[in-house]
C-alpha cells in the first residue's frame, strides 16, 4: 500500500487508534491502581469486565432496565465483585510469593470463564444499540467509539482528581508509597486495600459499560482484552497510571496502523514485538522505576 500523509483513510486509522487507546487506558487504569496499592496483579481482571458486560446485557434486554441504570448497576456489581475478590481470595494470599498470587488469580480467571460458559453458553450476544457514525472530511467514526473515548478520558481525569484532592485518595497514594509507615499514622491498610479493590472493580465495571457498546459478549471476551491490558500495564510500568495511559495509546496505534497496512492480526503481532523489545531495553516499563 502506497504511503501518503494526505490519505484520509490513514488519518482515519490514526484517529481510530486514538479512540481505541482511550478505552485501553481505562482498562489498564483499574489494574494499575490495584497493583500500585496492593502489589498484587489480578490476572482475572478482564473476567470481571466480562461479568459486568453480562450484567448490563441481561438487565437491558431481559428485564427492560433503562440503559443508563443498567450501566450504573453493572459498575456497582463489579465494584462489589472486586471487594469480594479481595476479601475472599487476595487477602489470604497477600503475603505469599508473587507466583502464588498469579496462580490463584489465574485459577479465578478459569473459574469465572467456565462459570460464564455453563450459565450463558458460548453464544455471542449483542446489546443491539447503535449510535450511528459521524463524518468529518471524508472520514467516518462510530459515535459509540467517540462516547467510549470521551468517557475514558473523563474517568482518568476524575480518578486523578480523586487521588489528589480527597482524603481517601491521599491515603491510597500514601499507602502505595510506604505500606509500613502508614499504619503508624492511623491509616488501616486493610480498609484501604478493600476500598482500592472496590475502586478497581468499579473501573472494570465502567470498562464493561464501554465495551458492551463496541463488542459482542461471550465468555472468552476476557481473553481478548486481558493479555493486552496486562501488557499495557507492564509496558507503562506496573502501578504507574501515567505510564499505563501512554502505553495504551502506543499499543492502540500499533494495532490500528498494522491493520491499515496489512491485517488486524499483524497489528497485534507488531504491538507484541514492540512490547518484547521494550522489555529488553527497559524492563521496568516506560515510566517504571528500577527496584
């Protein structure tokens, strides 16, 4: 394919990549805040998103709940699931070796995926909501992607303000920086961990609200977004939300441009190759600190 900076389809692809990057940034946000505070990677994070998508789908299609209320319920349900996951699964293994934590959360991944398969079958389901598209200078953009990108950016800014401007947010940032000193200052790590898990779950629920507008729902959708979300977090520097934000857009552009010049699969291959190369050059991530 001939390269031309004046090609409107090229710029359409670049902008589509930016829109997708905003969604990836939101997905990585919850995982990063959990690792930054609790120091545990939820391998099953994308499966919580999958359950949120199913919650929204059934509330809207089977029970006739208005879509905004279904979205709110999806966020709340996944926030509660995040808190339960921490209380029942993470807390007992909090001080074990990282490999044990990965194995346990990996087990939860397969449990939730298998449970969803038994309960909902492998049938692909769609919310059936279309917002159409907008045209700008011969370029076409789905409104649903613009909505998802806008909500993602607002959520990122809102979380930043919450962490910077509120007492609870300050406590979360403080305990992520020094877990040993904060208990001496009257901050309960157990409560902060639980709140952080609920917050991470709520962000996963918000991610479910966006993805349910863009993709079909099925039990294995977590495998579509789980690995790339994890790699975005690692590339940005695990626990570093700004780094994850930057890495999300890098990954999204690789995928978009790879799909433009070849096939979508090649876009993912290029993104993974870039990730591997960066792990050799900067294993701590783009903005991660050396331990």
